[in-house]
C-alpha cells in the first residue's frame, strides 16, 4: 500500500469541539477548511513543561550512549516482533523525534505516528519532520481508535504517569490483537533520587512490579531484560549520594542532575562497556540494571 494512502486512510479522531474528521495531506492535517501542522487533543495538567524537556535534552541530547542504546534496543524489538508488512507504529513520548527517525529508517513503508504530552517540542518537530503525523494528547485519555495500531513504543513514559495501570490499558486498547508494545522504565524502586524528583517521576520499577501491571492490562511478556548493567555499581553509588538533594531548591537540583549527565557523556570506557553489554544481551536476559526493558504482545 502506498504510504500516503495508508496515512490518509487512518481514522484520525475528531478534535475536541469539532465534528470534521482530520485528513492527513502529506504535510499536516486538513480539518474542514483549516490546515493544522499537528492534532492537539485534551491533555489536562501534569506539571511537566517545555522547560523540563529542554533541560533534559540540552544536557543529554541525542548522542548520549545510554539513549543510543535505548533506541537500538527498541528498534531491534520492533524488527524482531512486528511482522505486519506495512505496520502502523506509534511512539508515545516522542519529544524531539530521535526515535521516530530511527523507526522511519527501518520501517520505510510503515505509518509512523509521533505523540507527546507537551506541545513545544511537537511544534519544533513538525517543522523538522513535516511529513510525519504528530499528535498531542494525554495517554490516559488517548483519542486513537481501538485496535488501530500494530506497535507502540513508550520509552521512559510510564514513570511520569500517576495511573500507570490505566496508561497500559490504553496501550492495550489501541493495539490490534497480536500488536506489540516496547516499554522502557527506570529500574530500582529504592534508587529514587533528585533526578527522579526533578523530572517528575512518580516511581522507579522492579521488573516483577512492571510485569504484574503489564499482565493485568492484558499483555503477555515476550522479552524482558535491563539496560545499563555493567555500569550499575557506579550508578548505584551516585543515586545513594544524590538522595540528599531530594526536596531541595530546583536550581540546585538542576545543577546536580546536569553535572551527573555531563560526567557520563562522551566517556569512551562507558561507551565500550555499553556496546559489549548490548552484544551479550542478544543472548541473555540481564536481571538488574539502570533501566527495565519489556516487550509485550496483546492477547
């Protein structure tokens, strides 16, 4: 199927207060006589802001080795488990679109959709990738049609949502039977520190705890592991040290977090360790790490 025809045929939901159904026209949407670069649905208030997104990406950027490894793992999972020839793939929490571009490269015939909670990064993204459908919505009130997607990628999203069980239920709803969800969350419930507080994390996860809510939402787990295994001892020490900055003034917290991120960027030994970890991880599951990885299928 021609990709543009596939995008046009997707049932884009009506915007709040509108009766006309949006039509994708290759670059943006037509809603009645109006042309929109993105579709904005109800979000509510969460405390998250454009400023927090900018802060994180200013210091981590797209080339941080752990984020590159995160995207590599996610795309490997999609390539392994998505068997539909022309799949519809949604990324929740796409932010500035680094993962979206990787998905498009590996799935050139897919309908790839980006979504996020905050609008600022999405507006910049529509200017950078104008030929990709972008939506703003609250996952707890996801407007997308039931059973309309073949895969969903949600990297470091669930920890920002108070009712993560409801968020997983929404992901299950919008996936087709057999559809795949690639999830990543921060690991270690006892490692909650200033980084988590500053970035508005409700929690960190154990693999067992994540598995419980994933199964309760109706998914079966097809793969699970961890990321950041070889650097975990140093990570654990830093997290313990940083707990003393919990509930401190925001400016100080930002300084601490920025310093932590900078201290691990462009460090050759860490990058080599991550490459080795990823290679070994093709054959084994890691029982602990910095981030918990889980690939699920709708049953």
